[in-house]
């Protein structure tokens, strides 16, 4: 299903790379893959002249670091996203681009040098100013900027307890506000429900039996948000909410343990159904399609094509329509190999709709939920606060026309559109923003 288009990457030597995110790093309206360098420079890959070209500013490239994770969001409410790059051995970085084009590491200025593995952005209070949740070898941290410009770790004050975490996910799973999930190989998954006021309560028991996990993704399961939890040599789960609580709907093929390092949920071929791509380390990657309406979900194993990578030392992955043709590209990072870029050749002829909600300050509204009614079905996407691009991307199949679109921001504010159209990108501003 997926074809190798890695030749699009202009310079692509072997290297140790880890997490990857998508952001408009240079603030020119063009997205970029931001790749964490685990043994070399961080990279900023932007589409230019039919190729992906590295445009990393020197400070952001940071060649001496051993980066592991990366995420973007608008920390200070100026309408421009900042970047957090974690490093398990420290120090973490928080890069800000100033209006004159210069860059600064805000964590270095604040004297904070803790090291993390993974990071996700969340607007916990629904005000358009984001925090970064950082998981790692030590306690969970929640980095936020105070009104007087100080960077604080609010995890202790909010009684957020999680240690030894790997993947971290922020998504509106139980309400409009972002809930927080921390995958943990050495203990139970941490699931923190947003109470609606920016504080959290531990509801991990709602996920069923405690199983170790390495990565998590929110996935559309027939119009409601489900969870894919990928274990590292532990069963993978597809958790679907229902009247009786969350149920595991993983098929034996999906549940089969593997050396998972990341999982991506996206409609890669624009057929109207999400795919789950499981990135494995040292064994073939796996691809599945999720169909049906909750709680009756069908999971179909697919041939990943070139993306199988029989002995692939995969580490991280993210999707983005990097070339602007309405079809997502999938970037996979490796330990000691060149980056890999894939695209679904079977997407030709299928329609699409891309929705970009903005905060009241004009930045991407990461954590917003977007629901689309089309062809008698309802689908839901979350504007990604972690590795993905800040766009709700819907495939429409060959003959489906969108009927109604609803955008819900983290504070619960909603906007509806009738007949939003197809094969277009729709930017939705916060009401009154």
C-alpha cells in the first residue's frame, strides 16, 4: 500500500534519529518535519523545489544534543508556536523564534536542564496558551509559562504523578478539555482526566487491565475517539469507549506483541477510514485499517508495502501533507539509517478535506476536535498535540461529499458548517479571536 518516496529528501545520510513532529518552524505558512537527532543535529525538513530540504537554524540544529522527542505549540499566546526538544540525558530545550527571526532556548535562560523522553502539548485550561507535558526517566513534568513570564513545572502543584514514562498523549478523550495519557513500559498506563478546569484526576482503571505500553495514539472509531496503545513486547490494544466502559477491540493480528516504538493513526489513502501504522524496532512494521461504528469495530491487517521494513530499526513517525496535494506523507525515523518517507499510491481519485482550527491568538488549536458527517457516517479527528501536523485530515473516498462539520475547541466552544466542500483546506478561526 505504501510506496517509498525517500528520494524526495535532498540530503539523507544514515543517522540516529528519534521523535518527529510537524510545525511551521519558520513562520512562513509552510509545514516542516522537525526530526530529533539522537546522535547528531536536529533537522527541519521543508518542501522546496520538489524536495525536502533541511532548513534548521543553527541553534535549533543543536548537533551536540542527544534528542529523543519533539512537540510544538503556542506557549506564550503570541500566535507563533514554540518547540520543545527533549533529551533523556538532558538538557531539554525550549526554542522560541522571536519576531526578528532570531532563536532562543528559554529553558537555558531559566536554568532548567531536566531530561525527558517524549513530549506533548496541551491547552489544559482552554485559553489558547499551551503547556508541554514531558515524560521520561524521572517524574512527569508540565512546563507552563506564568503571566509574569516565568517557566514553571506545574506537575507537583496539580498532583500529577507518573514516573518512567515513554510516550505521552494529550487528547480530548472524555470531554472537550485535553486528557493526558502516559505510556509506561515498567508499570501501568497513566490516564489523567481533565476535570474541565485545567486540573486532572487519575482514571487509569477505566482502561481495563493494567498492561505496559510504549506509545499511544487517538484513533477515529466510527465517530468517537478510541485509543491505540502499542506495547513494547506486550500486547497492543485498541480501546473503544462504550456504555459499559472501555473495551479492547484489537484483533489477534493487532494485539500480537512486537517491539513497538511508535504508533500513528491517520487516513493514509483517503478512503475514509483511519489506518494504524505500528513502528517496530528490528522487525517488520505493521499496518491496519479500522472500519465500522463503535462499539462494533473491524480491524483489517494490510500489506504495508515498502514501509514494512523487514528488519527496520524504527524509532518514531509522523504524518503531514508535506507537498500540498491532499495526500499524507509518512516520515519514519531510524536508529542508524537514513530517514524513510512513504506515500499511499492507492489514494489517487479519493477526495479529502483538511481543517485547520486556530486559537484566539491565531496559532494552531492543538487538541481541538473536528467532527465530519459525510456519506451517512460521522468521523472525528484531533488536531495533534504531539508528533502530527496541526490539521484534521479527512479522506473522503471516491464519491463522498461532506455534509456537516463541527469544530470543538478545548474550552468547549463549537462552530458548525454545512456543506464545507471537498479537496480544500479550511481554516477555522476561534469565534471572536
